[in-house]
């Protein structure tokens, strides 16, 4: 049985939650490897909508196990709330959910720092103000507090006092900075309440693989939000690319068999930053309305644009994607014509690689190919042969431009609204999905 990574191949929000949910039946464990509770994976199951922020969407399958790896930054209060919400919906977490004791924790001062930092910036990044970035800053600055530290009251007290002295220097006039005692007591109480979920997940996952268990690695956000390979500085604070699965779980790269990229049939992004194919016209508004393009965690409206083959080809390269899953094809059903970005021009010159300089990308002009829309309903179709010919042509055009096969097409939010587009795909050689 294979160990696979599912990664977003655009700016996040590609529909990874549904795809993880779809694939989970063929795996024993689902492991989340980076990000925080700013991520939102939405799954529609039997008419009920579930939005998961920290816990892998595999938890919705009653016999599957879930792991939150060391690469995730964990807000203990958010974790507790998510567990309680799932339990209220009849979904058991105890004995099925394991959280790395090496994961760093988000504390109240991280949220305060992120909010004030965003307010002071000349150029806004568009963060969610949930403290994820400052928690990762502390981690890289070697002053972060991990779950194993919170479980030891003496260690927590020492580290917290030192950290708060530094935060006081950063925010000397900040009236909202919480007191030491309040942070100390809340963190210690939450850690004690959740103690039964904390384990050495690197040891747990590697032992499971040794025993023949199959692991599905779940990324949050998307390739272009990766702190190293994304549209820096308009990125998240972690490695959202496939490489993050190894550092974020402690499972070595030779134990990974395949990487699956998830893309939308168009492009969206949340927050600030360059977006070469963005549509500020009525068409963009229509795509947002039909696609319900609002953040699962924040409710913020997503910026919408045409499919960007330059961007996705770059994501294919960075992640060494074996195959693509394309979601929300049905959102384009009523368009008379559809554009696909095939290249970028910068000051009249055609670029041959995705530019690293943010100011270059901001000035790039997207070059398009226009294809006819199919003007037929694709929503809910489950057989590739039933798709309109022009919809199939669109999928082939996207696949050719990106130089990657499309093995699965999603035609709606429900698990059943899915097409296996390429029965001979590498993905299906790993799992018996049909």
C-alpha cells in the first residue's frame, strides 16, 4: 500500500478537503503536516457541511486514524473546540486523533503580535490574525514553546517569562498584551485536558509504516503560499509544498510513493499579493457567486481569475506532481467562453520561468488562449464520457499546458460528485479507487 501526499497546486482553497475525504477509504492514517487553524478544509457528507481547521478531514471516516504532525502550530483552545464540535456531531476523536508533542503552540501574545504587525505594515499581507506567523517566527528563533514544554509546568513558566519580556519590548505600549498569569494558567489547563491526544507522532507514523499501514499526508494552503517557493512575502509561514510532509511529520522522503496536486478549474487567492489572471469584472463576480468563493475559516471573499497554466506548471515542478485532481469544473458551466493563461509577459518579454521577484510578477501581463464554453450542466456528473465534448476539450487543454495528467475531476461538493477521468493514471495504480 502506498504513502501519498495531497498538496494544493495554486494559492490554496483548491478543494483538498473533499479529495482527502474521497481518498481516505484507501488509507489507514491521515496526517496533517503544516499550517495552523487558519486553514479550512470543507467536506460535504450526506448533506451536512463540515469545516475542519486543524484536524485532518479523515476524522469523518469512523475507522481511520488521524495525526497532527510536528510541523503544525497548534492553538490548544482551537483544538479543544474542534474536538468538541466533532463529538457533538457524533464523531469520536479519542483514540483516533494523535497530536505531536513536538508541535509548537500558539499563545495569546502571538495573536496580538500578528494583528499589530499587520496594522503597521506599509504593504498588507492579508493574514488571518490567528497568531500563526508569530508562532512560526518564535519556532525559527529558537524561543518557541512546544506541547511537550507546556506539559511541564516548571519549563512552561521559565520559557513564558522569558518570551513575555521580549514581547513587552516589542510592544511597550500595547494594552492588549495578556498577563503572564492568565497565559500560564490557560495553557497549562488546556494541555492537561488534552494530554491524552499528545504522542511522539514521528515514532507513531514510522512504526505504522513498518507494519504495512498506508499514510495519506494532508497539506494546508497551497504551493504558491509556501514560505520558500511561493509569492514571497505574500505567503504563509510554513512549507505548504510536498517537501513539508517530511519535515512536518518526521517521515523520510524515501517512504513517500507519490504526490497528488489539487487545482481548481479556475484560480482564486485570499488576501493580498499579485494575481496575474485576476478578474475584476462581472465574470469574476459570477465565478465567486457560483463557486461560493468565501474563506472557510474567515468568510473573506476570494479573488477569482482564469486558470493559470504557468502557475500550475511551476507547482508541478516544485512538488514533482504525479497527477492532478481538478475541482469545481461545474462552476464554469454557464460561461460563453473561457480563457486559460499560457504565459507571462514582462515589459514586452515572454518569461520562460515563474518569476521570483514580487515586483516583476505584479507587472506581468497574462497571455491567454480562449476556448468556447460548453453551456451545459456538468454538476453531479460521475462518468467522464457524459461530460460535454467542450468540457473534455478544456480538461485536455489544461492537462497539455501543465504537462500533467488529470486523473480525477470534481463536479460538485459531495463525495459522490466525482469523475475518474483517467483510469490508467499513476494515481489509480497506487490505489483501487474504482
